C-alpha cells in the first residue's frame, strides 16, 4: 500500500533521515532520465509538463517554511534571490493558484525587500502583526 495507508513509523523506517535521503535520491534519479521532464501528466492544477509542475510546486514548501518561521518568530533563512525567483515563478500562474486555494489574495507588503514582496504576493501576512 501507499504511504497514506501505512502507519507513520513503517513509512519512516528505523532511520527516518535515511528514509528521506533515499527517497530524494530515488526521485532525482527518476527525474534524471531523458525526456522525463517534458512528459505531460495530470497534476493538481491540470495537465502540464513535469518540469512546469516542479517549477511551480517548489514554492509551496518555501512558503510554508516562511509560515512556520513567522509563527515561531525566527528568521526563515530565505534569501532575496530565492524570494524573487519564487515570486517570478508564481506570477504567470497566480490566478490558477488562487483559484485552487493554494494562495489567498495578495496582501500589502510590510516592506520593499524581496521576501516581504513574495510573502504579500502569496497572500500571507505575519501572525505577529
């Protein structure tokens, strides 16, 4: 059965860090085959090439890293270049992402720095404001 149908401890294994590393290695090996990134398949946002899906989906964990850091009042560790690239990746698909509920309406940025701009574009605001 898939991981969702298995107890968490079974999925994680005896060494959860090794399980994650092994999974990442297998994923990267699968993506490093000729033409695999151009393959069109059904994704949560509709049919699209795998490369386009990966170009959009990496923003999700980045956004949640900011959410967690904001709630914990710690530095998210997201540099300006990464924040700017995340926003650039989101801009062409912003309406679609907002329509499926992945992001809310844009908010007013707290400053002009790239991370504040990205956070606002993604519909976030600090829980500490």
